[in-house]
C-alpha cells in the first residue's frame, strides 16, 4: 500500500523539530522513506536530503509490490462482489452489478487470491532485505497521544491503516480458503462482510494519505526512486523477494493440487444391484469421497449439503452412488392451482426461470477433461455474458465452454423422470445458435447447456411463462379424473419447505389426462392443485443412456445410477483406465438454478 514518509517518533521534541524543518515545503524525502528505523535519521542523512530536489518519491521495489498488491486486491474484490451479486438476496452487490465484470469470474477470483499470497510473502521479504522493516512500526502510533501537528498524526493513522489491512487480508484469505474447501454458512457471511470492509478501506487509505501530504503524497507511488543504500540493505532485495513470493504461491497451488480428492472407480466382477439405498455389498469395495457443497438455496436455511460419492465398474458399465443431505423430499416442480380467474403457477419466480419455492429436488453431475476451477471453467456470470446472444432471463449467467470442448452432464430430476428411474443425459458445450422463440424471449436460451440427441419423457403442463407475466397461465392438459389425480399427490400443504408424501407423485401421465377444454375445466373446483409436469413415453437416444434408482429417507437422498463405460457419442466422456476425468456435483433443494456447489474438482481414476 502507499508508503508513508517516515518520521522519528522518538520524542515529541524531535517530531516538532522535524515538522518545523518541513513546514511549507513538499519535496521528496528519498533517504527518509528508506531508513531502517527511526535511529537512521541522523544529521548526516538529513543533510543529504535536498529540499529543492522535487516532489516526494518512493523506492522502485515498494512501488512495484504496491501496484502488484493493489491489482491483485482489486481483482479479487470486484470478482468476489460479482459472485456475491449472484446471491438471491444481496442488495448492495446487486446495486453494483452493472459496473462489475462479467464472464468466467471464478478462475479470476482464485487466481487473484493466489496473487495475494505472492504479494504478501514478497512484501514481507522485501521489507526485511531492504532495511524498511521500521517503515510501519507500531511505535509510530505513539504520536497520537502527544501534542503534535496534524500531519504527523495522520502519518500515525496511516501506520494503523497499514496494520489493519494486513489483518484484513489475512482474514479474507482464511475465510476464503474455508469457502474454497466447501464450507459456507458463517464462513461465507464473514468473507462477504470483510470484502465490503475492504471496499471501504480503499477510500480510507487514499483519504488518509491525502490528509497526510496532499496530492503529492498520493502521487509518490507513480514516481520511482532508487532505494537508499544503508547498512541494513541486503543484495537484490526485490529480486529475492519476488523469488520468495513465487515459491510461496507455487507451494500453495501445489498443496491444493496434491490434496484434491480422488474418486477411484473400482473394478468388481459382479455388478451391484441398484436399490437406491447402497445396500449391495459391492459398494463396500468402493472408497467413498465426501464433497462439501455450499451457497445453494434452501437446504434448511444453511445452503450446504455434504455429498458422498462411490463408483464401480465391471468392464462394461460404470456405476455411481450418491448420497446427499436434503431435509425435505421435494417433488412439486412448479405446480398449478386454480383460482377464480384461471390457473396460476404456485412459484412466483417461475417467469424468471429461477424458482426457489415450489420446485423439485435435483442432482447434477458433470465430467470434464479440464480441471479448471468453477466447474471446468464453464460458468459465466452476469446479465449479458454472451453479447449478441439472448440474455439470461434470470440475469444469472450461462454455462458454456470457449475452447470447443464438451462437458458430460447427468441430471437427476425428481419429478421429471427421477422417481421413474430416469436420469437426463445432457451436456455443456460452445454456445449454440438461438431459435427464433429464444431470440424473442418466448423460450429460455441456455448458452451452451443443452440436451444430448434424443427425446425426454417429460414436458410442462403450461405454455411458456414470460418474465413479467403475473396472471393466469395457459394450461395444456387436464386430468380425466381430477379427484384421482389430487389423491395421487398424497398429503401436502402449501408451505414450500414442507416435505412431500413418501407415496405421492407430482407428475401426470399423458394417458390419465386429456387436452384442455373449457368444459373439462368447469368441472374442477377453485383451489384444486395439479402437477406442472406431464410424462409421456420414455427417454430415447443418447439422452436416455443414464438410468438410476433413487430414494429419500431421514433427510438424505440416495441415488444409484449406471451408464456404459464407453461413450455413446461426442458429448459423452468415456471411463477408461489411464485417462483421468474431473467431476463436480451440484445439489438442488426445490430450486430451479440455485444449487449448492463446490469449486475444487474431484479427480476420477478408473481402475484396471
């Protein structure tokens, strides 16, 4: 940060003498700023300082590390604010959103954090090797308790602010590391709060330096000067400091890489029986990996879920088992309710494509060859991350790749086939060309997230809901026997955080329904609730290549699924020995897009 002009601080008398020496003059105290400690301010050094040699300057090493730190700090801050602005309720971050960066933010945020490790360690090493340890000595704050000119007291305030930002950076780093490891809750709250404090600090930092020495004090960080050589200066301080910083940053990155979880797909002779309970003895041969996901919607208010993953193969098929925390069994994917003026969807955010109350539980799994952070680098945040393409209706961003690659995605959707043993096989790839309906916002454009070739067994029981639609929706099908359909829902209430009946189902088969007619509608009383999902036929094609069995019990979902080891097309990833993949999981608790997630990839190794 900005380097304050040093003063003795040994006594009030000496401080006043130095003040009288500098009154009315703004000049560069090159030798003063480079002293090892207050005792280095001897008469000889003061004599070498020429009052008329120009405005104050700062040594090259300090300027270099100052701007490197400032850049890393600002990039980390603005990218962190962009991530925070994606939260459902983040009024201040959302207010700043128009001026925040968009796109693949996660990697930039973590790289900036790594740069902070470099800058912090390099700065400490530079102070030690350049004889500037006493530059920000806490002893200088004693002047605040003395009678002294305001300028000297602002110098002491700057020392306090320096130590404050050291502590703040350490705090941000610590809480950020905890979030990176998958811990949310209070860790996320503390990290976010500290980020806003850092934003305020930037203004306080500049203001304090201005009050200390005016604009010349601020602009000194643009005026490099050679480091004053004293007995305390050791050879090549900046070069050595930079080398230490690089070593520390590389060490941190190396520790992160070496400690990432590895999921071994163990080979078994007999395929496990899939029962949705991990009851087959074969699963005991699979070493589990536990993944902490966080910052999702709902999940009992914590936004967190611990996911257990196991994997097996028999040479032909691969088998995965997932068990994750979810306090409620949620199947109500945007149900409809009849009111006096027609049928309405129950979730108020359905038109935003961002339902968080009445929706189904889901689990998404992606596999990639790319270990980049933020889900293989395919998560782009912002209201318009793809200029020239339709904007995301929910304003959150898109998933897509930029290198032409494809990410294999399996998505279990509780009401859209999940309880019938179906898993939707999809992918993330380059942005696709929007349809005419998507261009006109009569359908949802999804960037590079799309469906593999084939068809799905589900559709929606109402026409597309536009962003600003508030009135009744256009229903497509009605039950032939509305009483039987309501009975099939089981016991339920309209509390979105309640759990659905274990025997209830929130989809309607096409064979038990008929196209909407006003006559059929007239026979259904006001207050009736019906499913928002129609099931017709079965999954087909590549979209049908993953199947699974799921059960909810005691606050946990368990999902067992299977697929051929070899790929069925260009969008699949093959599970073969000697070719590692990287996996991420996302947990949805009756939320459409706001899933709990993690940033560190899990390495997937297939056993011979």
